[in-house]
C-alpha cells in the first residue's frame, strides 16, 4: 500500500486516483474547484465514465479514497504526487502551463514533512518537452533547502469513455526520469497491471505522448483526405479501408472517415507539437496539414448539407444526432458538433439536437439549439438530419419511422454508420463522407 496524492480531478486525475485506490493504495485527490470536490465527497462523479462512480463509491467506503481542496491534507504523508491538471491550448497554440506551474509551486510550498527519501512527483498532464525539468525547478524554488524531490514523466494514454478500462488495461506504461530510483518506485505502483513498462529519460517520455496523439490524428486526417478524393471520383472510402485493412502493415482501426477529430487532446496536442517544432526551428509540414484537413472535414460537411438543401439552409430546421466529441463521453471540448452547429446557425438554420449524455454540457455552449429527448423528436419536422457522433443507440434506429417524421428526408451521415443502399430504400436522400 502506497500513499498517493493526485492533483486535479478531471478525466485523468479522477480516474488515476480512483484506480490506484482500487489497487489497494491510499489516495487523496486535491482540486481547486470547490463544487467538484463537494460532489466527489458525496460520492458523485462530476464526469461520465463507464464504471467510475461505482468504483469511486466502493473505495471511499473502504477508506482508501478521499477528496479535498487542501494541498496540505492531500500531501500529508504522501510518497507519490501525481500532477493531472489541464494543459489547454494557449493563445499562440502552445500548451498553457499555468495550472501545472501552480500545482508545482503549491507542492513546493507545502513540502510535506522531511523524509529520508525524495518526494516523487509524477507528471501525468500532457506537457511540452522539457517540462519535467521545469516542474522540478519550480518545486525546488518554493520548498525549504534540503527538501528532496524526484520528477517522473508518466504520460497518460487513456481514451475518454473507456478511461477506467484503459487505466487498468494499458497497452503500455511510459515512465521517463533521470532518476532511476524514482522510475523504479513508480514502476512498482504499476506492476499489478501487468502491462509492458517503457522506461526512458524525461524528454523522450514527454515526446512519446505527443507523437502518439499526432499519429492517431494523422490517420484520421489521412483517411479524410482519401474520402474527399473518393467522393469526387465516385469511390466508397469505407470499402477502400476494408480492402486496405487486410494488408498486415496497415491497421484499419483508426481509418474512419467522417467529420474529423475533436476532444480535449488531439487538436490541442497537435497544435502544441507544431508550435514546439517551430520554436525548435523544425518545419512541421505534415502536422500542419493534419490540422488543416481536420478543419476542412467540418467545413465541407456543412457545405454538403447546404448543397443537399438546394443551396440554402436559411429558415430550415436541421436535426443533429450526437453532440459529444465521440461516443460514451459527455465531453464537448473541441467537438465537431459545435463548429458545425454554429456554422449552420450563422447561415440561418434552426437547429434541434439530441445526445444521450452530452446535453447538460451542451446547453451553455449552444444557446439557440432546441434540445430534444430522443432521436425521433429530433427528426420530427426536420429538413435534414445530421449524424455527428456515432453513439451505439443511433445504429439501429427505426429508420422507416425517422424518414416518415421528417419534413424532407435528407440524411447526412458524418460517421458513415448507415448503409447507403438501405437508407435510399427507406426513402432518404442519403449522403455519407467519401461514399458514392
Ligand atoms: P480536466 O480539465 O478534465 O481536469 C483538470 C482538473 O484540474 C480540473 O478539475 C481543474 O479544476 C483542476 N485544476 C486546475 N488547476 C489546478 C491546481 N492548481 N490544483 C489542483 N487542481 C487544479 O483535464 P483532463 O482532461 O483530465 O486532462 C488533464 C491532463 O491530462 C491534460 O494535460 C490532458 O492533455 C492530459 N490527458 C487527457 C486525456 C483525456 O482523455 N482527457 C488523456 C490523456 C492525457
């Protein structure tokens, strides 16, 4: 049993803290957001993640998991401190390091106790290459002389929507440190998971995270570019991917054409990597294209809707299925739905929308949208129905009913989940992405 403090109770911090407590450790999570902490202390998860709330309540009950707004309380007796605060996009595209710096300085100011062994600070936030050294420096600037700290970079790869599963069954754990002792101590924390553990220096570990997100974003933009070409030349991108996927060198899993990537990670991480490259006098040509193609995916989807509605959406009612940036999460950060809805509203459309769990988060972002109780209400009276997020519950709707409820049966499938022939048989004017 180790004593662990986790700073930040967002998607990463809350899942990290809860899962480490589930492995038998004693965990205290600290957050500056008082409302969040109040909710957590009542055993309620402020975010939607499969299995998280039940695990949280079980471990709180067992006395292994607690939440606080006090750094003193969280760091008291801690051997390990995880930093899992946000690193949002800054004004110039680079990562905004305000929250990481604030966390590092707070750790230094508290400098809990005077132990024989260094306090191990583990950075889970996605941070620019070189941040590990900066965090160590910021802690040391605040703490009493002689207080020992060791910094380990431990980037997180979990997927929102499957965060608990991914934390407990990671493909790999990456640990970067210039202090072998500290890396080995953190390795012991992760050993029960039985995953491969890659140990590197700090900068390499930090880069592994950016490079991993950048290649995944690149797959998406690659297949969207192929989709644009398919659409213009009369090929079907879904069948193209199927044909490509039998080649053992090509992994078709991430080759899904659609309205592009969103979320709190890919867009900001690719932008931050572009910025880092520029600052290092490298030319990030591919990465810049990945971002440009992603914007095109949203813009061309809107253009397609306009075209299908005879060149204008003014005064038309458009139904939107799915708001979260991907299924199984309530996270709307950088969701394609936001850009698409804003663009359609600007062109004079009236938008109604439904999402299985993202509606609460959407209300403050999409003020003019009428939120519906289900997919059928969304389709009722609509001139077009847009599928933006491929939630499972949209895959087997009664499409005959949907078609009959609409004013004009125009179906624009932003994730290619429907069979074009079947949809046309139902009577829809159907258009997917990159499909003849
Ligand atoms: P989040 O925005 O959901 O949560 C961050 C939390 O940190 C918030 O609750 C905020 O109140 C708290 N916080 C901010 N400053 C603080 C401070 N000084 N002290 C204590 N708490 C503070 O963020 P997230 O999505 O969990 O992401 C955290 C980091 O992990 C980011 O760097 C992100 O890029 C990275 N990451 C995220 C994911 C993901 O899927 N969300 C996956 C891998 C890595």
